[in-house]
């Protein structure tokens, strides 16, 4: 990787694995969607989240993420959009009727919705954009002649490790899904719990300040 201007690539991959294994919004969202609607929907959620990571990688390569670091207005606008979206999803889950929670009622539209929501929850989080801008350049060699290419390779590598773990989570959620099929009332409580947690993530994002 030295020829691409990447330093300490092995350490970078280990850091990626540690970061991906740390529970957060992405972990919770994939488990929630796959647990309620099956592993196929969980796979769609995982793809959506990692597609969002691809957007952040491109933004870091192009320097767009730097705008969020220097512009309080841009940071606040994206932050409140992301927070409002999370709160909206959380409230929908909290207030949905029992019939709407049935897996059969959402199976047809679940994959599209899971992908779209996963993508937007990631793209609309300015903290993720700033993370990419702060984390990836640490592994770009100062003497490298193609820093943009190095950033791109590092971003894609991070997405590769993240997608692998996301698919494992979707498979785990699929097992939870089979359990909930036999216990519909438990599924209703899970929806309420998931809605409350997503609502909490949204409120926390709204209260975060620009670093």
C-alpha cells in the first residue's frame, strides 16, 4: 500500500474492525430492521448504511467534509435534518398500530424503506462526515503523491470491513425475526423499544456541538 501513499495499512484495518464492532446507531438499526422484518430487509439496511459511508468517503476525497468542519451553518443544518429524520422514524415506530407492525404488512416494501432509511440516517449525520475527515488522513503518507487516491482506497477498505460486519448483524437479526414470528406481542414491544431508542439517537444528535 506504500505505493498508493498509504501508511500503516494493517493498523488501519485493525482500527476499522474495532470501530465497526463498537455498538452504535448503525448496529441498532440493522438489528431492529432484520429482527422485525427478516434478514433480507436487514441486508437492505446494511447496504443502505454502507452506501451512506460511500457518500462520506467521496465527500472526504473531494474536500466537501471540510466545509462542515469550518461552517457552523452547514454543520447545524445537516445535524438538525438528521436529528429530525431519526425522531420521525422513532415516532412512527412508537405510534404505529399493531396491524402495521405485522411482518406480512411490511414485507413488500421493507427492503426499499430499509435501504433508504439506512442511507439517509448515515448521510444526514455530520459527525460521520467529520469522522471520515479526521480518521482517514491519519493513514495517508505525507510523502505520497496521490492523497485523494489514498483516501479513496482507505474509505473503500473501511466500508468493506463495515459491510462484512453489517451482514453478520443482519443474519443475527434474522434469528430474532423467527422468534418474533412466534410471539407477536413481543414484536410490538420491540417496535416500541426501537422507536424510543431511535428517538433518543435523534435527540442526542440534535444536542451535539460542532467539534
